[in-house]
C-alpha cells in the first residue's frame, strides 16, 4: 500500500478543508489484514486480495476520488464468491453544496457488468 501526494498547510480547526492531491496504490493487499489495521467491523469475515489505483483530490472541503480496484479470491461472510470483482469509480463529496456524496461506478462480478450512479 502506498499513498503519495502533496498537501497542506493544515487548516487549524478545519482539517477536512486542507488541500491534498495524491494517489493511493494498492498492490495485492489482503483485505483481512487491512481490516485489522483499520480496526473496522465492516470487514468482518471478509477477505480477498485487492489491487488498484485511486486519484484523491481535496480542496476547501470538496473531495474527489476516482480510480479502479480489483479483488481476487473474494470472500464475504466466509463464503467464497468464486470469481473476481472489479470496480471503476468516480466519487465526489462537497459539503458546501449541502448534498449527499455522489458516485458513479462500473462493477464487474465475474462476467457480469453493472453501471451505477448514486447520491
């Protein structure tokens, strides 16, 4: 896992508005190990090997993240899905607009592909 970028200076009292532009790269990262590192129950009984790149930009509170991820050997609630999962995504969150975050994505579960958009 590698996070590279440029940011700052940190905005005192409003760190979420601090400017950051960078890339998160994951190369064969185990989801179970990542879940332990993040101490997140959301990944309980979930495993697989994730790889991909995400471009992250944050400026004045608006955040965007776009990229693609691929999960090999995915297991959810201890059940092997039996096929890889891929996702291409474009996420935007701008609290100044007083809207929910917006996301578009294209996912593949085995040979099936699903486009989606959500607010």
